[in-house]
């Protein structure tokens, strides 16, 4: 009996199983027309939604993470080049998130330079309590960048009640996995 073909087949099965287990352990890759991203392990990716008006469209890609976390990608697409250098989307986004998601007293890290999908952008972490009086803790991390053609604003964020439910390393891996096509 020749054992060599059996060993080759066993090796191939092992290799395929190993690769699949690594892919599942690291999360799932999501392909969209303008980007790909690897959502964190256990993410339940929801169908994208679109909010349109006469000047732009906002595409929202959301995933529910294990426990109480979420991962979002917001892609704002303008009909024509309208994002100016001085628009400071990062400051506007930070202020809007603080007002809409957090009770007074939240702490926000400084907005610092970052890279998102190969684009120069900004990042921030905000910690506090959920707005609305529940008193529950809330942690939000985001990155934002404007495309070179000035027609797209990319925002990627993660939210969770605590660092234990969604670590900085998991958020960073998600942010760094974004590939703009």
C-alpha cells in the first residue's frame, strides 16, 4: 500500500482546515463595491442601508458584535466635489457624537492623525455614560478620512459598554483592515 497519496491528502485537508479556522478566528471579510473590511470575530453583519438626498448619499454598514458592541462604516458620497480642506469633518463628527451619544461629563481623547484605508485622517476615543439618563457606560472609537477626489468621507467606528467587551486591539484591527478600492 502506497502511503504517500494518503499523506498528501491529509496534509491538504489539514492546511485547508487551518486556513479556514484562522480566517474564522480573525473575523469575516466583507466585500463592498468601494471597499473591503474584516469585521471582528462573531460579527453579525447587517444589510447596508442608504440615506439619500439631492446632494449626497450615506451608506451605512453595521455589524452587531458579541455582547453589546457594534462596528460601523459610514461612507458619505457627494454628487460633486464639495469637501473643502477647511471643513474639519473630524471636529464636527466628534462634537456630533458627544452630543448625540453621551451624557454630560464624557471624556474625549485629543483628535490625532491616523490612517484609514491608505488615506490621511484622524481618530479619537470617547468614554462616558450613555445619554438619556440610563447611566450605562459607553466607549466609542472612530477614524475619519476624506478621499483624494474630495467626494467621499469615510468614517469607521466601534462602540461598546467597556474595554472588556471590545478591546482597543480588536478595534484597531478592524480599522486597519479597511481597504478602499
